[in-house]
């Protein structure tokens, strides 16, 4: 009997423990159910996050147009070829959904993907993979090539859609347009030219879609969907005229066949407005394949000794300062400055000639005389007013400022005919606008307008910007007369006679 009482007592205690444990569990469930947070964790948010997923809606990058409205850089669909290898995808043997004949598939695709059949076969023989990407030849293929492969009706071959930057005209104005590079995370980033300078405006803003998903990753029906629409990048219209640009590209190509040089750039601008109508450079590159050898745009990122082109500005400065007398004679050939000498380009000169004749002969001695007569401070002052020694601010990345800082007498003399100083092509173009505007310098620009593609609202419209009048109209008139005589005058020794024209108009 005593043993039986112990058994009953033990069973009684066990029941009490079970009831207490059950109460604790029920209490915990009730607590979790009614409490907003448990151990500092928001339970509802935690549960929602476990069942929700967010996908990015990629914004379309803005298009770059010519002033004629032709797309020079735009977003285009691209595709990556993939091959499904797992036989588990096939549920109907008459309609296989994985690669069945690997050798046949490799042989056929090699003709389209520029890869050897052996290499493609090695990718297809990856027995551990569910699917493989047929790269590199199968990456970023065009819509047309995708359609050609689809007509082959190869089992297990599929495509992943994406986007890429596409340049319809290849190396057309490539240093102006620049290029945008696609990174592994899918982002497209401009890295040169207008693509780089206006990357933020062109990029736009990505959107997103958030929804509840089941255990298999599918959206759960009748559950909330939160969508934030993507905002496309802004469209940029350049001042580039396609017809003028094509003419320059052809002219530069022709020149490269006749002359040997390290680099060359040729640019046309509207001197009245500052709009750049065309700009070609050699060597160039195709932004679709990035066969680029130099990342500097010669128009803005090369500084060099401008040479005799600076005589236009040193002579104008002397005329404006009232120290120029075109009929006054001087001895050409050699000018002694201390222990040094400045010589004309032919080393011997032309004897006693006038300063007007000295300009048409491109006399270094004439320029040196005028530069020294003005003095260092005045010469630098005029050069800077023309825009030398500082960036023009044109809408292109990596612009150089050049160097205008002659110190000693010989350096001042050299600077008057463009030696010992450096300028950029865009600075020279800016300074030359003074000849078309009565002595007023006009700032160059490359972007005509920026437009919101969703609303067609013009967000930016270029305007002509005057940088100030450097010299008077009478000074400009005298310079135009000298330049005309250099090209179209009767003096056969004039250095510009090879460019003689039929025009009788100065400008």
C-alpha cells in the first residue's frame, strides 16, 4: 500500500508540472500575439519582411541627340545567351526544355557567338550547373542576333534581357559624346565627354516594386503591392549639326591619309553664338567597342604651344594700346635680347619691312617688338581677357587651363608669337569669336537644351554668353584687314596664300 501511495503522489506532481508548462506556453503565445515587440523586435514587421521581396525598376538612361534630332547615344536592349542543362526542366520528352544534344548545340552556336565549338561544349558539359551563361560571345548580343538564334529552335537555349548603351554612328563625334560603361551591378555610368559631364542628369532615378511572396517565390494573390515608378534620365540635345560633323569626319580622315601626326582636331563653331557645330579628332574610337587609346579629348584636354596663331592676339593688343603703326618699318630676321636672339621662322627675315607686312609674313621679330613695347603686364592682361590661362567652362569633362606666365624679357618676346606658353584648342576658338563680334568674346557651348522625356519640358536652354569686349571694333577691323591680306593679298610671300579664296568679304 505504501508503494501505491508514492506512485499516485508522483503522478499528481507530473500532472501539475504539465499543466503549468502548458499555461506558460499559452501565456507566451498570448504575449507574442498582443505585443507589438518581443525582445525589441517588431514581430509583424519581421514576419512581413520574411515574406516580402523588393525588385528594382531600372530607370532608362537619357538619350543624347544632335541638334537635328538624331539619336547619337541611346538605351538599347541587349541579351545574354544561357543554356539550361538540368534534365529536371523537361516534363515532356517531345518538348525538351534543356540542352539535349550538346555537341550539335555547340557546333551551331559557334557560328553566331564567335566562340569555338570546343569552348561552348566545355560550358555545356558542366554537369553540376542547372544553367550556364554562354560568354563571352553570348553576352550583350543585339536584338537581331537574338532573333537569328531563336529561329534555330535549339532546346534549352534561352536569353536574359538587359539594356546597354548604344551609339548608332560609331566613332562619330566620339570625344564629344563620350561613352558610358555598364558595371556588374547593372548600373550604367558615363565616363567621358557629355556622357560623363552630365552623368547625373542622364542617369535618372530607379524605382522599385515590393510584394508578398510564397515559399516558392511567387507573388501571393490579393496582397498589397507597393510600386515606386522609375524616373527616366533627361534627354540632352547637343549643338552638333550631323551634316557638318560628317563633313569634318571625312576631312580629317582624308588628312590622316596624307599627313603623319600624333593627333589632330578640327572644330567648327558659330562665332556669333558660341555654339559648337562639329568637332572631330584623330585618333578616334568607337564607344560601342571602346577601342580607345587616349582618354583625353584634344579639344579641351590637350595644352600645347599655339605658335604663330597668337600673333592675332598680340597684334590686336598692340593696336588697341595705340603702339602699333602698320606703316612703320623695322629690321626683320634677328632681334637680340641680352645674350639671346629671336629669329624669324626663315632665320634671315626680309630686310626692312613694315609691321603690316610683318604680320602677313608671320614675322616673329615683329611680334617680339610689339610684345616688349607693351610689356609683360599688359600682354598677359590682354591674353587673359581673351580667355587664355583659364578654363572656358564648356560642358565637357577634364578641361585644361593652359599656362600664360612669361617672366623674363625673352619669355615675353616669345609669348608674343606663341612660344613658351600653352593654350587649348577650345581657348583659341573662344578668343577668335572676338573677330566676329566687334571685339567681344563669346563663350563656347556644346549643349543646346536638356529635356524631360516624360513631360517634354525644356529644363535648360542654352543662351549666348558674352564674356566682355576686349578690343574695339576699329582694332578688329584692322586685324581682319591684315588677315585678309595674309590669305588673299597680292604679295606672294604672304604665308596664307596657299589658302587663297574667291571671297572679297572680310567676315
